[in-house]
C-alpha cells in the first residue's frame, strides 16, 4: 500500500481524459480568449469544487451573506469516506454554471481557484511520514478545448501568476493541509463526530455564521483572545477564515492551537452537568405529573 495521500483540486469540468503531471517550470501551450471557437464550452459543463477563500471572494463580489450564497450557488458532496463536507458550484439542469453569460464569466474577477487553473489543476501530495505536502500540477487536454491550439507558450508558474491563482493557493494552503492530514490519519482517528463535521462546514464555508459563533458569549467565555483579536475577527473575513483553520486543527486533531481561558473547560463541564441535572429533574417532575393526572382520572371514573 502506498503511504501517500493526495488531494486534487478538481478541474472545472468532469472529464474522462487522463491528466499529465507538471511542475512549476514546465511549459504550457495554451491561451483562452473571447475569439476562440469553443468559447464557454468548459463553463457549460462545469464541475467546480470550492475552497474557503473562493467563497469569501464570490459572496463579497455578489454582496451576499455566506449563508445566502451557499443556499443559492452551491451543492454539497463528500470530500472523503468519513463524510467530510465539500461544496461545488451549482449548475443548471444541463450542467452549465449559473455565472456563465454569453460574454463570459459574470464573476470573472472573483472566479474560483479551479476556474483560474483550467486546463491545469493543483495536486497536493503528502506522504504519511512527512509533515508537509508536496505541490505539483496537472494538465488536462480535452478535445473540445481549442485553447491548446493557440500559439502562446508560458510556464505553469507564469500561468498561475497571470490567472491570479497564487493568492488563492497561499490562502487556502492550510485548509488543503488539514484535508490531507485528515486523509492520512483518517483510519487512526476514526470517523469525526457530527459536531466536528458541522464545525468544519461552518468554519470552511459559512464564514458569516462562523463569525456569529465566534462572537457569542459562550465562545468568548471559553477562549482567551485579546480585544484586538476579537475586533479583527469581527471585521475581517480572511482573518476569520485563518482562525477557522486553527479551530479545525483543535477539533479534528486535538492540537492546542487556540488558548483556552483558565478554568473555562471545567466551568463548561460543570455548567453542562447543571443543565443535565436540571433536565433530569424536569423530566422526573413531568413524569410524576402525568402519573398523578392518570391516578386522579381513574379515581374520578370510579366515582
Ligand atoms: S465561475 Fe465563471 S469561470 Fe467558473 S465555471 Fe462559472 S462561469 Fe465558468
Ligand atoms: S479555450 Fe478552453 S478554457 Fe477557453 S473557452 Fe474554450 S474550452 Fe474553455
């Protein structure tokens, strides 16, 4: 069995064509522009996996709350066998991206990572024995894509720069690492709890809901952050996304990435105990009341 795990940041359309592996200095002969005969063909069969920074950029560009954006523009899928949640861009019934317009992508300046990379893609690989991942790239040459016939050659590194993908990769890198680590340690840590999967979803994708969670009294009571840190999380989506990555490491792998307030955990356990005790007593009282009522009804019938 191989000791390597990989995570392919999926190409923006499902394809039966086998990709070839490339490195940063490898050459890419390709150019996409409005004049190509295949204009919009790739977006009319779109299969775009989203990463956290993609969502921050798109929801901002559309002036939407993240929860609204997720409902209107994404569909869920599972990133691995343990049900770690992933999201893809929603399409119409024929598979066309909802952002595709005749003149091209209507969110071009904020288009997702996978769209920026096409016809290449990112391949992150991590050996179980290594602590960090290796980065490679993929190239897919599909029959319908005529950009490969264009006379324009550049390296993969130059293409990434031209497409503005470096910023996306830098900001999403820690999230890819969490997924790779989760994959390589998966069987040993077992299936994550529903609570940790919900946390992963909220911190990865639903940044505005995650903000309400982080700014809640219960969270502030538990974690020892400075006022400046809380102010930054309240106002800055990217800072909040990075904080979410730290919290995921705490939840999934038990790494102590965020300082807890002294005694907060014990206090939480005690509160939880008090709540459970209160619920138990309430249930006993309700049961008792029911029995008394039944007894009284039986006596009334006897009269
Ligand atoms: S987001 Fe834009 S580039 Fe990406 S599939 Fe949709 S229309 Fe195409
Ligand atoms: S050249 Fe390729 S990437 Fe550009 S529009 Fe045509 S199919 Fe899409």
